[in-house]
C-alpha cells in the first residue's frame, strides 16, 4: 500500500465531515464547535477537528450547549400513559402506564419509546398545561432514543432508555453486571412460605415467545441454547386476609438480579403465589375461571416502582427514580385494606 493510499484509508478529518453535514456553517465556526465539545461520533465526544475517520454517517451529532438535564419535577405528562421523569443528552427515564408496550414491536404502532421520540422531535406536545408551552432545547432534536430494557405491556412503572449509542452500551453493561437495581411491587394470590427469600429458576421461552416455562436444571444443561437462569429477590410487605374462604393476598416487594421476559410473573406462579390479574400465569384468571378469581383486576398487579443506576456520562454518580403506584393499583390496595378490616371484624 502506498503512503497516499494509507492516508485515504484513514478517511477524512472530522471537521470535513461536520462541514459536509452543515454546509451553511463557516468552517471556522464548525471547528469551534468541535473544540468546545459539541460534536459526538457514535456517542463519543471528539475535540480533535483534524482527527481522520471513515464517514460517520448518522453517528455524527452536533450537541447544543443548552442540552443539559431537564428538571421534570414529578413527571412531564407527554401522553396519557407516558410521563418523563428525567431527560438529558445520554439518558431518558419514563413512567409507563399499563397497556402500552415499552419499545416498538412488529404488530404495534405506538410504544413508550416512539412517544418519547415524537416528543423530542417536536411532533408531540406535553399534556400538562403548566409545561405544554415549554419546548425542548434544539439540541434534543439531534438525539436518538434507543432501547435498553423494557416492561411488559400490562406492567406499569419506571424504566430507562438511552439517547445516544455510547450511553446505551454503558447502561446495557450495567444490566449484564446486575448493578442496575430494579425494584417492583406485586400483589399475589396466597402467601410465600418465608417472609423473604430468593427465587432461582431456569426458564425456557415458548416458540411463540408468549410464555415462559420453568424447567429443571437438568433440562437447562441439556438444552443450554434455550435456557436462561432467572433470579428474583422478594420480601413480604403486607398480608391481606380476604373475607369468606378466599384465602389471602400478599403485597410483595421484589428486585431483579436478572431481567428475563415475564420473569417475576413466571417465577411467582411456579412458587405458588401467582400475580393477581395475571391471565397468562394465574389459573384463577383464565377466561374459563374468571368467576373463581379472588379479586377482580384487569391486568397483572405488577408495578416497577424504583430504578437505580449509574449515570452513563458521570462515573460514580448513582441516581434513583421512583414511580408511584398507578390509580388501578392504589384502588386495589384500598380494596384489600377494606377487605382485611372486614375479615378481622368477623
């Protein structure tokens, strides 16, 4: 390879790619943007204008100086089922209502991710009157919302998304290392054998990917390509006795060590305490058995209450967000408290 070809193989300077993307901008100003740390390539801030690289394409982003963390208070309601709890150039944290999928799927037109993306691009306005007139800084329109983890469609609560590729990689590494803490509240039929403990099971997803099956360790070892270990820690918060002979409902607090699809739902059912309202894993709520359900509830009674993680752009900065119980679960708890009071009077 000649020296000329070697230079060409290195690509062109970042400054040239930036000017090509923003042809209306003077080259001197574009250079100032780079030196000021306003230019990122695939999520990495680069301050060397003459650093050569292949064409970065859509990975080249111009960030605005005002692209700082937004103060969202208790949540910016941008959709009936999506409230933003936190947003900055690396990270988005939202509170999702039940019935909405988290990230795009082939058979669904709308998701929490698509709603947030529409809001950031200016296509969607906030619903709260107090913030409806506010607009995001222009820099946010340069950001791309990327999935990190998800909640089941009918599970409510807090989860995060990344707003650049580098941050996404950092957040996914936290999931793999089990350092991202995800805490849930669930209402289950029955009562665990111990007030606190850990569920450890091997799960295998059905071929249609709609249901998890708990399998033995021997089955998992025989088919390692289809088996995943699931670990969930739990503790009993409250036990609610029900009137008549309907037994009890237990409020559990749980935190995930692993994050498999339907993990809590499948493990709880296998452990003899299926979730209230769970049509897939609780036999009392399947269509032919609705009359035998101990509590009338339209979905699985599961809520992602708290999320704790290390900010992807701030090593050592641990942040926590909490999503209060949604209306239907607050009503469920009130009904359980009332039933418990009546039970004690008898």
